[in-house]
C-alpha cells in the first residue's frame, strides 16, 4: 500500500512539473514515506530523518516531508523531534504538499485531478479500499489509515484502463482487507463483482488482489476467482497464529479449524492455487506449546510463501495497552528463525516440483543481466535472453529451483 501511495504522490508531483532526482542529494524536495506496522520500520525512518539534519543546515532551500503511517494525530511530538522537517502528512493527506509545490510554481497550475500512477513496470498497484475496520488487537493500521473507504468500481475501471494503455499487463488490487470491498458504497458491489468487471478490460492479462481476511473470504469470491481467466491462482491469506487462544487475543475473528476449512475449500475450487500467509511469533502470552501449533499449521498446509514477524507492541493498540509483552526478544528471534527454517524446506520442495516444467512468466525487468518476472502463481523466475522482454509473457523451461526463485531458459 505504501508503494502504491508513493507512486500516486510521485505521479501528482510529476503532473505539477516535478522530476525525479537521480541522486537524493540533488533533490529540492525529499519525501520519506513511512511505515509504522513495526517498531523497526519506524526506527529506520527516524534514523533517516535525523541524518538529514546536517543537509538541511547546509541547504536552507531544501524541503523535507515525512508522510505516511508514522504521522498520526500527535504531530507536535514529531515536530519537536524533527524540527528540520517542513511537512508532516498522514497517508492520503498529501494535498498540502501538492498545493505548496504548485504555489512555488516550480510548476503549472492546471486543474488537479488525481491521475493514475505512472507505470514504470508491467505490473501496477491499484488501491481499491483504504483503511480497516477490523481492529486486530496488535495492529496500528485502523488508527493510522482510518476506517474502510472503498473506491467506486467505475473509478477503478477507469484507472485500470488508463494503466493498460500506458503498458500495464497486470494489476494488483490493494486493500488492508480487500475482501470487504464495497460494503460502504451505495450499491454495495463486492470484490467478486469488481473482479468480473476488470476481467473484461482488453489488454489486461493478469489480476491479483491482496490482502484477504479469513473471516471475510466467502464462497462467491472463491467461485469467481476459479471462474475468471485473468485472476491469478494466488491467494494471500494471513493466518497469524495456529492457536485458538492466541487468535482470540489477537481479535482475529476465526478459529484454526475454520481457517483450515477455508484453505481446503480454496484448494478444491482452484486446483494448484498458490497460498501465502503472514504469521506473528511471540505475541503476548504465547507459550512454546501454542507456538508449536503455529508450526503444525504451517507444516500441514504447506504454504508457498510465509511472511513471519516477531510481535512488536504498537503504542495505542489494545494489545500494547492491555497485554504484557512477555516473550523475551531472544525467544521471539528463535521462534522467527524456526518458522523461516521450516518454510525454507517447504518452499524448496514445492518449487522443486517445477523442475523441467514450462511456466508462463510476465517479465517485469532485468536484474544482473537476467530477465525476471512472475508466474501466475507468483513464482519469481530468472532467465537470460538477448532481446528486450519487459512486459511480455514468456514461456520458460525451469532448469534450477531454490526456495525463493526459479532459473530457466526461454522457449
Ligand atoms: S485486518 Fe489487517 S490491517 Fe486490519 S486490523 Fe487486522 S491486521 Fe490490521
């Protein structure tokens, strides 16, 4: 979502006449788009902001903006910590910065309509719903990004058509809880309806969406994903824990048996579907036995990808206010490492099954002399080729596999 926000802000600034600086030291305006989902992300942004103090002293004309989730209602505290920063803007509250740029007129002042992001890759992010109503007890998102607000389907359709005209082949529909799309709109369209609408856009070849919530993913959506040819067989479905008590303390709204049933329904409706999940280890009160249940869930389901994070209390959340962060850091690290080791073995075996097979790759760019792209099931694939391939669908024969990527030759 932050990448999408950055893209949209960059597009708006470009429309005001700005150009991307090739080196940050050469910029007139520096923008840090922050994330506050974990303490480590906030610490990184704070470190960068502090490092800019000297530059600001040397260059009084330099403007610095901190935007994104770190900016909450307590702006005074941020102003005290970072007096050299000129703008503090919450997610989607970029308007004052745009106005300032226009007024400096660096710049033309034609009518402002939020433009679709500039496409620099064949895969584009399209936010469809902002914010979250779920209030999982550990999560800062509803406090920083507010309640759910869906964009009208026709507006999304228009943006997707514009993106395709600029070269996008794939769109990734984004939302903190994408499955609840549309409930706040007058005609209450749902995600299934939106996917059906976008599936008919000529020139668009792939559609993905993330992130889903296990309590909101219904049969209608599963059937729609199975039916539509452009919607990829790839579902991101955070489990967070394999233990019912921990799930309850997290406020997730489902139990492990329901999660397992949902996975079974997905696998039966969408053969070969690739599954990714998110897991938090070291949640307050998580015992070794409860952590073991998370490992068992991962072993049983065998996800293609697992994103694992150690619990980090976020000030203002229910968990930070009322639960004691009692799992020591070293133990959290150990559990995190255990999940990573387990997943490495599982992903290694899943990917090894693709050895010798032909896969279809949407090429996204070039890295270290090789083209890279993704399959419909989100596998990262590298292959050498002398001709320009970006944006093409290429058939690749897989010759080597690892837990993280596939290597092959184009056919
Ligand atoms: S559903 Fe996701 S974004 Fe919403 S509160 Fe829970 S963890 Fe945070």
